[in-house]
């Protein structure tokens, strides 16, 4: 595997100038696309490639397709659609079209989760000749072009990419509940971690505030100090596992206040909601142990976020493990409160799916009409090649994230 990875790195070095030229031509030859930023990423190292293969592809190094990679930023979704239509047109329209092998759009779909760190992009995999001047040796190398949409790129930016990279590197996004990482640790180890967390936070406070940490605590941390907020969130999990529930509660409450103050997060942000759910679990556990006066707040939080006692899934919802089909989960309360809906669920259980399919088709038609109008107004150059589908060489369009 090491030799294969090294060979792929060498091929990536050879095709990088071609890939760079192709991306630059999109910006210079078609200014209507509004490409705002074009960057060439560093070539993936052998070690990084092997690690990615182990993490994502069960060790299959040949599935790593971003040894050679570039990124483009376009202003909006219509520009992305125009770029894709240009790319899949006849080869004489643009050279990129003949080499595209896959278009991956999964993370840009509304019903798909973003990657860790809020990272969303469109990925083009292009296959370039390693020796373009050699008529005999037609060896190729698969490269990657990442296409970002400017409003999403501004929100995530390089920090979003760094968090996504860290999640892949350290597998910190593999737990439905991040505190599950502490499950198998004994109490002695957890106590040691708590002490280490205090020391780590003290060091971070000294670095951030420029003075001794003794005069500062979570009350003095600001909403924009991301690293400190993450440190305190991790520490709250240790408190939870050690049954220091009052300490965990205090930390969760303060973190919620800071997230509410943040102009980028706020009351309804998914991360804020997750904190509320952790707070609800903490209060519920204390109530079961005899603490009085928590009923009103628990009822309020339960009305907003559910019971809060089930393991949290990555999207902040609750896991569903009973395995019952919807048709068997119709209760007498459902029949009493909404008899028509309950009857339809029993007699015609796929009714909602059929209606959703009809709605989707209608939305597609509306979207196509809107795109044709935008295409005519902003991207007139695409009209020269309306029949370009015949010779498209795209192997697949991946909308499922595979």
C-alpha cells in the first residue's frame, strides 16, 4: 500500500499543472460564472493518504481521489449549476467536460447533513492524462475539484474545513453522543481527566487573557472564544460522567448564554439546542435523585426538545430503537384527536409518501422553469450548446454521499 500511495503522489505532481490550468480557464474564459477564488491545495502526502484510506475506505488506497486537488468558489447556486452544465457539455465547449468522471452533490442537498464542521461543497472528480504529450502511454490519474458556494464558504471558511479535517483525523465525529467517548473509562481515570481539564483550561485562560487564570472563570469567557468554549464543553462531559451534576448544570447554563449571545449561533442554532438537551438530561437526573423545584423548568424544556433522556443523534434528534412500523404505532389518542389521519395511515400507509412524491415533482418543474429564466438572463453562453448531452463523459452523479 505504501508503494501504491507513493506512486499516486508522483502522478499527482505530474497532473497538477493541467488541473490548475483547467480551473483557471473557467475563471478567465467564462467571467459570467463569477469564480471568486481558485486555490490549489497541497498534494496529499503518503501518510495522509494511508490514514484517509484506513479511516474512510477500510484500507483501500485506490479509493482516495484527492491526491491532487483544487478548489473554486462561485457566488451562488445558479453559478454552480451553470458551471456543471458547462463542464458536462461537448468537449469543444470546454476541455473539462471530456475528463469528468463523477459529480458529488450530496452535502449540498437540503435533506442531507453537512460534513463535520458545517462543511458543504460540490465535488468533481476528473481523470487527467499523466503524459498528455505521449500518444502511446495513456495512463491517467483521478483528481478532485471542490466547488464552494460563497455564502456557505463565508460561514464555514477555512475554520470549517479545519474542523472537518480534525473530525476525520481523530474520528471525533463517530459518536452519536460525544460524551460516549468517556463510557469505558474508570472513575480514577475520569478524576485524572478532570484535573487535567482544569489545568488545560487554566493554560488557555492565561494565553487568552494575558494574566493569571485565578482571576477568571467561565463567567469571564466571551462568546467568540471558541477554544475555551470547547474546553468547557468537554469538561462538562467529565462532570456528567463523574455525577458532578451541579457542576455540569452550571457549565451548560453558561454555555447556553454564550451561544445565545453569539451573532453566528443564537437561540435556535443546532449547537445551542444540543446544549439545552444536555441541560435537560442533567436536570432530569437530579430530579430523580430527589432535588426539588425543577419540575417547571423540566416541563418547559421537555415541551421544546422532547424527553432529553435518549442518546442524542448527530443531528440533535432522539434515537428511535423500538423498530415498530408507523402503521402499528397508531394510538387511540391519534384516532381520537385526528381520526382522518389515523384512518389514512391504517388503510393507505403509503399515502404520505405518494403525496410527497407528487410535491417533489411539482417543485422540480418550478425549479426547472426558474433555472431556464436565470440561464437565459445570466449565462447566455450556455445556449450555444443546448444539445451537449450526447457526448457527455460523466460516469456518475452522486447525490447520496457514496
